[in-house]
């Protein structure tokens, strides 16, 4: 019944085109991670430089998400989406035709952050068409554009091995142009969407503690997802000695699982509540990453990382079910604000793994560091959930007493 109601509400062409826009943008955003082993070989990079290389696009996306969210709220998501895709063509052309040094890779990597900032445009554009009871699922479907990573990690290493990593950047222009055309034709801004009047009203919201807590949690769920996506090809190649293409296939497998469970996270959060879902999902991710830190045989590590990205991908959908319900007028800003924190988490994670690898000659401590941080977040979430439950019970008792007193 809920699914039928969902299909009858909203605007399906906008939802589909927002998904495509985000999907292709996400594919482009992680393209340095997908081709990273070939760039490392060409430029002879250290472990720390590897982490920085794949982290810079994520940092660029983090810094650009807030302004993209603001501009999307002010000028409309469709217009900003078209501008974002146009700007993304610049680093792709640069990587295809000119890039041959680490400084150029760093520079074009930062510009790829424009593609990562699509998050702050695509999700609000789609979700504003839907009523609150369906926003978790709508944002989950649009956010399943994380699956663009699968395209990058599967095809990127193969094309780079046959031709070159520069060639992959040129090929990526083709789906981007197709997404641009589809988005221009089918995407529409919701005419009844409520928008804040000015930037002052936007920033008054982030004076509250809830957005900061959501930002921290998302820096771990989405940051963990995109950070691992960017770095795991390097991890599998370095730690287990698999081929570059096989490393890409391993990442394709684990990312495929994490990408398509996001709508499930939104759907379950609509039904059961986002906070309790996050407690469960963060607990699972903590355990799995703790086991990966033991550096078990390759297929055990693969299985644990598969489960980790399932947990984190589902958590992404669950967390973003909360935002449009609590902040319906400021969803664009908060999508950008919380999404920026996700990008920062995705920047720090590969750098943490790379630095620990260079300093200790082991990936163990980096994975354990991340697992411990997620464990701390899980404890915070459980505390918040218990407090919410207590406040809800107190409110219900107060309401019952008022009714009884009137009787």
C-alpha cells in the first residue's frame, strides 16, 4: 500500500533524472580511485600520496556542497544541476588531454569535487516533490546514485589497462553529456516547494546542535562509504597482491552492495525510525571493520568489507530520512551541510589509511581507528535514541493527564 501511495505521489521523471545526474556525477567523482593504481605506477607515489590523491576529490566535493545547496535553494535545483555538469566537463577534459604530473592530478582532482557536490542538488530536487511520509524513500532512490561507483570501478581499470588512465577521463565525458540532456528535458523544480527567504534564515538552523550531530554521523556513514570506495583498489593491490583489474572487481562487488541498499535504508527508516536503524547499522560496521583490521585472508576481508558497505550504505538512507522531516524548509542547506561533513569524512579516511600504512607499514591501525570512531558514534546515537523515547513518553503522559483532567 505504501509503495502504491509513493508511486502516485511526487514526480517520477524528476526522481529518475535526479538519480541519473547523481549516478554519473558519483562515477566521475571517484574516477581517481578507480584508476588510482595506474596513476600510482606512472607517477611512483608514496603511501601517503596515494591517500591524498584519492582524497582530494572528496575534499573538493565537501567544500562545494554548502554553496551548491544554497544556490540550488535560491535559483532552483534544475539550473544548478545543469551548471554543475557543465563545470564537471573541465577536469575530465584536463585529465584526458593534458594531465601527466602529480600536481595536475591534485588540481583536477579538486575540480572533480563539483561532481561530488551534486548531492546537495539532486536529493532536494527529487525529495521536494514528495510528502514527508515518502521522503526517506525518495531521497534513498535519488541517493542510490552512489551506484555510479560501480561503473567507475568496473570499467575504469579495464580501460586504463588497455589504453591509459588519461583515456578513462575522456570516455567519462560521454555518459555525462547523456545525463545532461536527460536532466535538461525531464527534471523540474517543484512549484510548491517551500524555500527560505534569505541566507540568515539558513544559517540560523545550523546554530542548533542536531545538524552538527547529523553531520558527524554522516561523516562516518557516507564518508566511510566514499572513502573506502576511493581507496580499496589500492588496499587490495598493496595488501594482497591481486592484479589492478581484480582489485577493481573486488571494489565493484562491495560497492554494488552498498550503493543499492540506500533506498532500503530510507524505506526502513520511514517505517521504524532513523535513529534506531543507525544504532544497529553502526554496530555492524564497527565489528566488520575491526575484523578487516586484523588483515585476514583476502576473501574474508572482502566479505567483511562487503558487509561494511552494506551497513554504511543503508545508514546513508536512514540518516537522510530524518533531515527533510525535521527541516522541510532548509532541506537544501542541510543536505549540503551534512553532505559536506560526509565529504570531509571521505577525505580523511583514505589519508588515515595511507598515513598509518606509511608510518607503521600496516593497514591494521588505520582500520581500527575508523572502527573505534564509528563505535563512539553508535554510543552517541543510542543515547540520543533513549532520550527521544523518554521525551516522547513524557509528552504522551502529559497529554493523557490533560485529557483526563478535562474529563
